[in-house]
C-alpha cells in the first residue's frame, strides 16, 4: 500500500506513528521544539537524550497526558487528535511512565481494570481480568500475583503490572519511559525478551533509556534529543555508542571508568553481626559482617529488596538494628533510629538511594538543600541561627564545581532534572570530605554525561584515601567502580569477590542465592 | 504559562479578590434591604476613620496574629493544630493565676511574668496532643478538637468553683490588681505626642504580637530549628534521613504553637478584661486557622490577614450598632473574604495571568 | 434497676446521637476518599438543617423540606468543588469559609423569613419525621430480651435513622464492589493513575463531593426535622467536627465509621446519665467532668488502641499535572 | 447577652420591652447584639457619645464594662439587668429568680405523678444554679420526698444552642422517671420543651412566657419580667431613678405564667397553693434561699 503524506514522499509502509512539528512549552522552558519523528510498525524505536531533553514530555503528549502547543499526530497514517489519555488508549497506545502511575494500595487486578472495567459492577470485570492475566502471564512470562497490593511489590513487578495494563488494553503501540532504570540486569533482560516478542507480533515499541548498551542491543532505529529538539534519527546498526553519546551531550564522553589501582589502608568501617527486624516483624538483615578500608570501594551488589536499603538505613542512622558497627575502631550506636546527626559527626556521609524521598527536600531551594543534614555543623550555623549568606555562597561554589545546571542556587530542587538533583546531593555529601561515604544507586535515571561525572567524583574520593560503600543494582556500575564486591541475598552476604577476579556471570549466580566456589 | 510577576501576585490578586468579596457582600446587604454604600462607609470610618476605630481594629488583630502564628508554625511541620482555641483558654488561666497570686511590683514585670505563664500554659495544652501524635500516632486533628472541649470544661470548672469571687454572679475571676494593668496604646503614644483614643482596648500586647511575628519569621526562616521544622513538614522521610528526630520536632513545634496561642490571652485577659472570663478567646482560635491559611503561613501574611479580620470585626460592630444589620451578616462577609482571597484566588489569578501574558506578548512584539 | 432497660435507653440515645454523626462521617468519607478534604461538613449540615426546617415549615411537608435541605447542602458542595477542584484552591480554606458562611447565612435568612430570632417555626404533623414502628414491634414486645430489644431499641426511630444505617453497607458496596467506587478510591490515592487510565479526575471528584453534599443534607435535615421540630441557630453544635474526628478514627472506612460514630454517640449518651454512672460504677462525676468525659475517653481510646491513621494519599492536594 | 443566649427567652424579653416602649411612644431605640467581650465597653461608649439616654443592658457580663464607662459619662443614665454596679448614674436591676423558680417548682411537684421532676440548665454557672436551687426548694416544699434530676447541657457556648442535646437530656430524665422538666438553657430549652411535648410529659419554660410553644404541654413558665424592667427604664428616660432595684415576687418582677395555654393543667388547688406561697414570699413570711447569698444550696 502506498500513501501520500504531506511532504509528498512515497512510502510503502505506513508509519505506526508520525509526529509532525510538535512543540510544547512549560512556562519559559521550551520542552519540545518542532519535533517531527516517524516510527515504523513492528520496530523498536529508541529515544535517548540528556536529562531534561524533553523525552518524557514528548511521550506524554503522544499519550494525551500533556497537550501539545502545536503540531500534529498521525497514527497509522490518519491524523488523530489525542486530547486525553482516553483517546490515546482508543488509538491503541499504551505507556509505561518513568514514574509509575499505579494506585499503591490497590491490588494488581484492580490496577489493571481501572478505566477499562466492563460494566458498573466490579466482580465480572475482575474475573475477566484474572483470566486474561493468566493468559498474558503465560504468553509473555509476566508473572505477578493478581491479588498482591502494589505497595508490596518490587519495582520490577510494579513495572510488569504497567506493561500488563497496556497489554490488557490491547495496545499496539507501547511507550516505555526509562523502563530499566529500576530493574536488575536479569529483570532487564527479561523485559527485552518480552519486547522482542511484542515486536515480532507486529507491535510498535518506543523505548526511552539512558543506557546506550540497551539501545545498541535491542532497537532498530534511534532518535537523539537535545534541548527539546531531535538532533538525529539513525538506524542503530549504522551508529556506535560513542557516536550516540557525542550526539547527545555535544562533546566526547568517556564511557569507561578510568580506575587507578586501589591502595587500601586501615579498616574505616567495620560491621559485625548486623540484624534488622522491620516494623511488621520480618527480619531484613540476618547477621551481616563486612568491613571497608580507607582508599577502597566496597560494592554491594544484589537484586533490589535483599536488605541493601536496610543496610544503608542502619549505617545512615535511621533504622534500628542489633550488632556492632565501628567507624575508625570506635563503636557507634545502632540501637536507635535517630542517629543521623551523630553519624555525620563521626565522619560518615550518605548519598541515599532515593534522592527525591530522602536526599532532598523538593520544595527547598538548592542552597537550602546544600546543607541538608549538616545544619548543625559549625560554619553553617552560628548559635541558634543558620548562616544563610555563607551557605548561599558555598552553594554557588559547589554548583560551579559540580557543573549543576541551571547554576542557580535559588531554584527549588523540584525544578532541577534528575541528574542535576543527584549532583546536588553528591556535591553536598562529597564536599564534606567524609571518612566514609555511603552511596546508594548513584546514577539511577541519570544521563551518561552526568554518570561519567558522578563516577569520577567517587573515584577521586577513593583515591584521596577515603572509604566508599557503594550499593547499586547496576552490575556494570558495581563492577567498574568497586575494588571488592559483596553480594547480598535475602538479608545475608552471599559472598565477597575481588572486582578484578570476578564477572557478571558469577555475581549473577550469587545474586540469585547460588553459592559458587569459595571466598 | 508565564509566571505571574510578583507584584501582581502579591498585590493585585488579593485586591481583586477582596473587591469580589465586597461586591457579593454588597448584594447580600441589598438583599436584606440596606444600603451597601452607607455600610461600607460606616465600616471604613468606624474601623479606620479614627484612632478609636483603629484601637479596636488593632485589638482584634492582635488576637488573630497570635492564633494565626500558632497555626502557621504548626503548619510548617505539617501539623494541623485546630486546638488554638483551647490553648488560648488555658493560656488565659495561666495569665489569671500569675496575675492574681503573684504580687507584681510593676506592670512591665507583670507583663513579662504573665506572658511566660500564658505561653507555658498554652504550650502544655499543645504538648499532650503532640506527644500523643508523635508516640502513639493519634491524629492531631482529633486530639486538638477534643482538647478544645476539655479546656472549656476545665475553665468552666475553675471559674465557677475555684477562682470566682464568692458573691459574683459572673463566672469570672476577680479583677486583676492595678499593678498588672497594661498601658493602652493611648498611654504609649501620648509621650510621642499622638493622642490615641483613651477608650479602646488596644494595648501594649499589640507590640508583643508584632514581636511574635518577627520571632516566628526568624524562627522559621533563619534558625536551625526552623529549618528542621520545615524539613520535617515537607518530607518526613527526608527528615528521617537527615537525622531529624520526628518526636522531638513534633513536640517542640506544638509547644511553640501552643505557647503562641496561649499568649493571645495576654491581650484579652490582661489587656482588655483585666480578669479571666468564660470563653475568653471568643473563637479567635478558629479565626486563627483562617488567618494562617490566608496568610499562607507566612508571618507577614498572617499580620496582614489579621488586620483585615480586625477591620471586619470592628467595622462589623459599627455596622451592627448603627444600621439595622444583624451581626450574622458580618460572619457572612468574613466567609466571603475567606472564600475569595483564600480558596478562590486562582479564579482571579488565572485570568490576570492570561491578561498579563497577552500584554507582555504584544509589548514584545513591538 | 433493670439493667436491660437502662441499656436500652442509653443505646436508644446512642443511636439518635450517632445518626447525624454517621451521615456526616460517611459524607466526609466519600469526599475524602476522592481526595477532597472537607472541614465544611458542619456548615453543610447547618445549612441543610435550616432549609429543611424552613421549607418544611412553609410547605408543611417534611419530604419537600428534606429535598430543600439536600439541595442547599449540594449548593455548598458545588461551591467547595468549584473552589478546590476547578480552581485548585486550598480545600481547608474553602471548608472554613463554608462553615462561616453557613453560620451567618442561616440566621440571616431565618431572621428575614420568620423573624423569630433566627429560629424557624415549630414543625408539626407532616412537617417532621415521625417515629416508624417496625412491623410486629408491638406484638413481639413481650418476648423477653429479643422482643424487648426489637421493640425498645430497634423499632421506633425516624426513617432517617434507618436510612443512615443503611447507607453504611451501601457505601461499602459502592466503594468496594462497583466501578464507580474503584475509580473513586483510586482518585483519592493516585489521581495521575486515574487520569492516565483515561478517566476524568474532575468529574469523579465532583461526583464524590456531590454525594457528600447529599449525605450532609440528610444529616442536617435529621437534626431539624427528625430529632427536632425546627431549626435553632448553630444547632449543629460542632457535630461536623466530631464527625470529622470519627472519620479519622475510622481510618476512612465505612464499617469502621459506623463503629466510631456509635462509639462517639455512646460516649455522649453515657454522659447524659450521671445517675447510671453512679449506680453502676458507684462514683459521682463532677458536672464539668461529665461534659468532657466523651472527649477524654476519645483521647484515651485513640492513644491506647487506635494506631496511626493514614489518610488517602492524594488527599488535600489539588490535581495539577503541569504548571 | 453574648451569643444571643437565652434566645426566645431572656434577650428576647428585653427586646420586647424595648419594642413596647418604642411603639407606645412612637420613638426609636438603638440596639446591638454583641459578639465579643471587648464590644461591651465599646457599645456603651458609642451609645453614650451618641446621646442615647438611658442605656439599658441586659446581662451580668456587662458589669465590669459599665463600671468603667459609667464614671466617664456622669450625665448619662444606665440600667443594668442581672448585676449590681455601684455608681451614681446606674440603676441596677436584679431579679429574684429563685423566688420565681420556687413557685414553678411547687407547681411541678404538684403536677408530677411520679414524684420525680427534672431541671435542665444550659451551663453550670452561678445564675443557673440560682434557678436550680429555687426550683428544688419549691419542689421539696410540696413533696419533701420528691427527686429532682438535674443536668447541664455543656461547657462551651454551644451549650445554649444545642436543642438536640436538650432533647436527649429530656429523654434521659424521662427514663429516670421525671414527668415535669424545667428548662433554663436558652435555645437548648427549645429542644427540651419540644421533646417533653412529644413524649407527653410537662415542661416549664423560662424568662418569657413560653406556654404557647406547645399549648397544653407546657405546665407554666417562670417569668422574669426583663421586658418590664427595660420598658420601665426607657419610660423614665433621662430621669431614670438610679440605685438598686430588686425585682422579686413582691413587685411583680418574677412570677409564673398562667394563660389559656396552660389553664387546663393548673388546678385551682395548685393555683391557690402557689398564690399563697407567693403572698408569703412577698410579705417576707417565707424566705427562699438565694444560692448567690452563700454559694450553696440547702437542698438537692
Ligand atoms: N510538568 C512540568 N512542568 C514544568 N516544566 C516541565 C514539566 N515537565 C517537564 N518540564 C520541563 O521540560 C523539560 C523537559 O522535561 P522532560 O521530562 O521531557 O525531560 P526528559 O528528557 O524526560 O528528562 P529525563 O531524562 O530526566 O527523564 C525539563 O527541562 C523541564 O524543565
Ligand atoms: N511539576 C514540575 N514543575 C517543574 N519542573 C518539573 C515538574 N515535573 C518535572 N519537572 C522537571 O522535568 C524534568 C524531568 O522530570 P522527570 O520527572 O522526568 O524527572 P527526571 O529528571 O527524569 O528524574 P528521575 O530520573 O529521578 O526520574 C526535570 O527537570 C524536572 O525538574
Ligand atoms: Mg523523563
Ligand atoms: Mg529521568
């Protein structure tokens, strides 16, 4: 079939999606500028770009969540107006948002049928959904307990629910916004298998990611966005990660961590028999032992939910535990949940896993956030008052040193992109010049330019002779930054390896709870 | 959407909102067969046209500043303190006990002592709901509502059975000794050559209210404690991460909030009535909620909203005195003011925003 | 003294005192479950109490009065909706304004219509809800215990009491068994999930606020035409706030709401009977202590037995997706 | 008084007195209902300055304000009801509510078949205790074994406007055997009278004549002729006689209401006994204890 589009070109295949001159501004920010893009049916089309480049905005427009200021949308060749998500759903579009749109205290089934119930009564809808859910689960290996509450599910499972939601609505076009940001490698691989299946069935997939490896591995075509514009759309086979990175950031990016040999010194952090029982009585840490020396990075690998978060919370001083923890040979209090201040006084800094829930106060300005947790430090306060002028100046300096954009300390944290939010936290914690730095998921959802920068900062700290405890679900990241790697499974440390003597495969087995060899 | 210029946001929007409230109020006045122009004149002249009017306006405003600040401070920690009324009542008890049972040599020392006593009593009444919330998770909205009732019962008991002079019909304490009588604005301004009306209840407490507003401003935006309070209010999980103790912050915040509410009674009990009467706060604790919300929990906003409410109170009293307008009308006018300036402000802001954007665009085009 | 009889009188009182609380509490439940906080329950009840009383007095028909009460409460709900949903205003402020408005307006209108010091004329005959004798109540009353309870406690209330009790299972059924309920609960927890599922957040929230208005309307009408024979100014006497407390107490759930309202009603009913307290517990309670007893007990129960109550996650916040 | 309390009774009675004076003399008066304690003094001064003379205030809570204001306006005459203010230009009118309450108490005891009668007060304040004490004495004078069930409505201003609670208290007292209930509780009393009528027992109104509210169901009303006091003060105008003015049974200041609405309820015997007591009180032969005299009541 041949169709005559507006530009008069002839195509043998109708694009599944065609966006023409889409523009969208939020106040002064031009999030999308005259964007035109075509996505062929039965392909996986990747979109990459820096934080804040406008990827999510563009997808939200396609899904009817935002309204474009101007531009047209063609679905399967016919112009379609998408004023709201209802229209998008009827046009066969499904979207998995970067921040999931799930009702936390609803069951999986309830989330799935929300908006597509058949009839006014719930029972028949639920029964029907339960049946098709079993089928879908079988077909695509998307197993989730239909009666589990969302809040009890891991993020990986929550994402499955989002995908199931789209499939249940019989979406032909599936948009995934940074789907792997929160997944373990195994989960990510499974996701890609599913995406391949879907593509093979003729569905069209739009995939946003910051991970070039994923782009290279599974997409057919890739579009690169920068500052609200599409700077290139190329077949994946004709490009390379380096080329894409350069297109994205506008400069050459070092994709490998440049690591000098470690010079480990004295034990800075010594943890013995650490146990945590949570509020509902479940044992989350079951007697964990490890230590971190000065001048080394100990990486903690593991599938999310195996006790890493609790470990960080105990060490950070806001989770009760039993056992002993010593910093510089000095035992510290772990029996109380309000020790954040004394931890910091003991030379411990902490970049938490969740920058928006823990690391930052989203409604505070960048300069106020720049001392968050340290507001009792000398120099930041004089007596009962805060030394606001000094804090502001210091924040301005940090912003420059860490290249945080926009370089305005009076902006609220909420108004920075994820990568820059992460840099604000990092600047605060690293610039304290800690004895030991705890870092949780330092590059989650952060673009490659920023990743490079963050990794360099962590290595610099190590090379200054500080101890670093790194927790990440990105095996890549753990492997490339750590000197030693401990793998956590079900509240225990399954084993410890030297980074130079192990590989993804061995770690993957440990993460799955399989003991391999000896230590 | 363009961000609206600050002056329009802070000045223009509230003014237009007020105007809308006034127009609807005028319609109500017409509906009950009275002349709205006359009414407005009466209100403005009665409340602002003389030092006499100002005296009353400021007197009421003083009450609202205290309770408004009390609610605001708690709001910054995301605690909704509905208990200002009860805290003010108990604060009054503190004033009465201090004023009656301690022989003060001079009003200034008495003021200091009674203020402390009021604040301590009010704070204590805020302490219990705070500790219950922090330790037991009892919702502070319920407990403070309950504590209002309990305070009323306690005060009723004390005034009728304990502190009432035997022969008095009035459930109130004896009058405070003259040494505790506070200078009125008349006394304070006379040395400056201003002849402020002698007969109004406005007194030195008004200045204390201003100091309290400055104190709250410093506390919230300049101190470490304020920083912790705001952090805790904005994000409990982040505060936990930062090592801010939730129990401590909840309790301290409610102590300050209750203390401020309690200090309101300096104005009514020591400044005006010069004895403790039943129901002394007269609902100012609840007006404080409206004032804090309208003032966006900022001390300056609270002061301005309090002045507005003081104006409505005093202007309303004049209306009730000189026109056949029932006092309930004033309550309706207050409702309209709260509605338009507080809840419907976006109704005004959005069109103004659009208008300004158009003006700006056409300006840019030239 | 006959324990059963005492119990029946206290429980009767409990039921009557609980009914307005329960209706208002369920009204709040609908609104807050949809993410719209409502401290204007008091004002809506008061307004409905006045208009139901006034219209019933004028027309002589309590049903027309009830309709008028509901309509007036709905009007205030619409105002709350416009302020807090359409214009994304602060829900607390809007609620406070509604309470003020109702307190002033009811007396103003009452005075201008009836000139009876802010009251409505007393209702008689069909102007008020009369007690409903349930079938067989009379003939079963001699059966010991059960018959006694049926006749003495269960039968003999006004129709609105039974309606209120019926609203509890209906609310539960709507919330947990219907599509509307699912969406309503969702919009109070995660409006963005509702929006991206292609459902209008605004319509849902207005519907919830509307139901809240209807229930508040019945609550107010019950006060003026069921319990009383007319409106007296400020006659809600803080019941809207108590209902709000009961709602939090009930953790925003319908059956719990019934329990907590009955508990509040029971505590209030007990406080009316110092003689029983004295007879059964053999100590004399001071008058003022008696008055505040329900509140003290509430605090104790709250602190002792009821854990943390988590409100609907999106409650109190207007839904804004772009600024 | 504040909060428009005693609505339909106390304030309204004062208002009626003023209205009567105004219509009879074809003149006008200014009135204000207050919402704040601070406004008392304000209102007094404003009225004094505007040349109003005399100024009549109803309610004991005016005392302190009046004490201040009276001396600043020596040429203005004031009348205060329910409280004594010692100033040369003030007339203080107090009522012997205990005497009136005594009479209705006698009636209650005679009308009661169960020997149990009730009293519902608005708030536990001395004034209400005074009512209660007189009432109990009256009841006991007829039937020393009678039981008087007493309740107060509450401790917040809402206590005066909570007819629902009034109803419940009435039902609670009925459950305790009361078949005549005296309400001294402002707007709350509306609920008491209503419920008493619905439950087919008798009630007693207060301050103004409330017999008509439920004809044939209200035994009587304790009259407190505030209207007369106001009327009287206004009639005397600027020549108001100042000083202390006790309105008791002897001068018709208090009493009980008898009209077509309750004629059928009061037998001639009852009327005779009450009138006899009334005469004795007037002559001083019978002294009803005043709660205020020593803050206690001899009977309960
Ligand atoms: N709701 C919003 N309100 C105002 N501005 C917004 C909003 N959403 C996005 N923006 C602005 O639009 C720009 C593009 O944002 P968008 O979320 O599309 O970026 P992105 O490419 O998805 O970034 P990331 O890689 O971090 O996910 C941002 O710089 C931001 O300033
Ligand atoms: N309501 C909003 N107002 C202003 N800016 C917003 C708003 N929502 C999002 N943004 C901006 O949009 C950009 C991208 O937002 P997004 O939600 O995609 O987060 P992100 O940058 O990807 O962070 P993360 O990786 O943690 O998800 C950021 O610059 C963010 O500050
Ligand atoms: Mg994004
Ligand atoms: Mg991102």
